[in-house]
C-alpha cells in the first residue's frame, strides 16, 4: 500500500470554481449500472469537487465519502471497495504529481478503481502548456486519446484496464474481481436469465393456459385464438421464444435449441474472457448451472475451452461473419452493413455478440441505440439517434466507429449539422416483441402506400423535410395526418 501522508498536497487546477452537478457523473452512473457499485460496497471519491457524486450515492443508501484538496480538504482520505478518480488527471499540471495521484487512488481501492479523463478536444480555444493545454479561462487540461489513456494507466499501475466508455475505465485490484466483472459483461447474466425465464414461464397462469390450449390443438394457437397472448409477449418476448417455452412444458426434449443455445452462450462467455486477455476461472468457481451445462455438452472443461478458442478465431473470418449477418434473421441489411437496435443484442447469434463486445472493448459503452456491423467483421459502429422511440424519423447525433484489427476508433458528430442522417422503417431494426414495433410498422406501411419512401434523397433531414410539404404530408405521433384522403389522391 502506498504512503498516503502527502496526499493532501495534490494540486488540481479547476479554475475559480468546480462544476456543480445535481446528478451523478457518467463514470459513477456506469459503475452503478455495471454492478460495481452496490449497497454492500463502500465508495470513496478521490478529488470529489463539490461532492455531487457522494451526495448522489448516499441518497441511494450507498456508503460513500470523498475528499478534495480545494473544496473538502479536511475530510479523511480512506480505503474503499470502489475508488473514483473522476476527471482529476486532466487538471494536474505536474506529470510526476499526476502519476503519483493515479497510484495513490489505486492503492486506496480494495476491489476496483474507476478512473476517467477527458478524451475530446471540444473545450474551446486553447494554447499549448507543458504536456497539456491552457484554456482561455487559464485552467490546465491534459487531454488523451483512448489509446493514450490505456497505455498511461496500464503502464502506471501494471494492470489491465477495461473501458466502460470513452475516457472511462475500470482497473481491478485482484484477478477474481476482474473475472467476475468480465463474466457479467460476457453474458453470464444471460445464461442465468434463460433458466429463470423457463421457471417463470412454468409458473405463469396465462402460460399454463396456453400450454393446455396447445396440447388440445396439437399446435401452438394463433394469437387471435388465445386471449392474453399479447400480455405473454410483453412478459416473455417474441412468438418464437414463447413457442420454445411452450414446447418445453409439453416435452422438455422438444425445447428446440435449448442445449444449442446454452452451448453458444458458454462459448461466447469464454471467448470474451480470452478477448480480454484473462484466464478462464477455475472450474470449481463457476456457477453450478454453468458447470453442469459444460459437463453435459463437452464432458470436460478443457474441451469447452478448446472449442471457445476456435470460436474466437472465427471473428477474423470475413466470409463467416458475412454469412452469420445475412442469416441472422434480424436487423436491417443495407449493402455491406447490418443495422440493429440495441434491444436486439441479447438475441443475436454468438459471433455477432462477440464482435459487438470486441468493439466495446475499444470504446466502452458510449451511449447508443443502434449498432452498425460491417459484414467483413472488421468494424462496428455505435450510433445514437435522437429520441428513437418517439421521433418518427430520428436524426443521428453521433457515431463512434471501432476498428477491430487495430484497436482504434473514430467519431462523427452530427449535433451541429443542419442535415444529419435520419431513420426510416424503424421496425426493421427491432424485434416484433419491441413495445413500439406495431406503431413503427403501421407508419412505414402508410408511407409506402403514399410513395414517400421511394426517393433516394430522403436519408438525410433536408431531403425528407423538403419532400413532406411537396407531397402535402405531415407526420405526427407516428401517423400520416389525413392518410385516407392522401391515399385516395395517390392512387387516383
């Protein structure tokens, strides 16, 4: 453990005042969402500013405390399960002191350090100063690229980092905590989810009635033959999933794909661990249900790992990736790309889940609602469209593209653009169990009948907005206003 006696000498150049917030910072929000911050763990915010994150966590019954050299210098610097070093490294001018601060923060963590830095260059006019920049307000900013950030932290701490987002990383203190995190990120929760889903379906009253009706008919009833089918979809997902669950209740051996799906999930889980450069956990430390599946499918642990290695190798085979994308049966294929809504990810074939995971390994979770996969498997883009559910034709805010072979990324920002790309046919990006699928589909049907989707220039905002008044059309709440009248004119 490092000597912390001089920790209060940390000099942070925040300018005259630190930024006041009334919600959590993004690093804290991500650590919360990823399960690293929980009610049974303590949190210490090292360089807490005005203490917004500490207050946020305390309101959620998390044992949290903080210290800041400018705004809270009298508080105690202490160890915690989770230590947050939020955007502190950017504002320390002295490189030696910056390095010392990072190491001290890591020394305070019992489980994980959450460390974040600025990686963008949108802070306004700047001039060079030391190894960073001075803003027009006279404050210092040391900016990083994502790869510079990785190299700096890994070299300083001699530990592998895991990106949670652009400029946000987790650094684990021990291998066991690290493997547990990777297991969770690599669909260990998904593995458990299938078991819980089967059990929940078997106890559901409406599901029991559906099983009985299926037995009587000798087939799965049509939705209109079974009142309450829509509610079952809301609870359990797509008709295909409900069919598998029903068949399992009638005859467990007829649960199509059950063992195959478990096998794919386990291969994905191990491949993701290997992709992170980690060693698979010992067999005896695995959850009981996962270990039982491995024994049933492969007989032994080594065979499962060997097949996972071969599966991981397939991520670099363009023909294999292209074939899987084209046969996935979900998402929208456009030229050499497959577009998918984020809600589809858990239902994707394992190879595509692995590619998305590899992309996040480079950029973290950048806040997105659509994924764009290149059919050669070399690139994946995470795109945020403004208000996907409510806007009939949402505009692209930004796209973060991860280049898998060289572990690099690029950003396209459309927030200031007057003519950003927009979406049509939103139902093609989601599953038919998505809450707004019917609403999306009905709008597309109306637009097709009126001939609104046949022009080549409607993929951007200006072209689409020029077409609507030209056709005397307006769209509100996913409906074409006066559709019947307009349809009559269009077909006359």
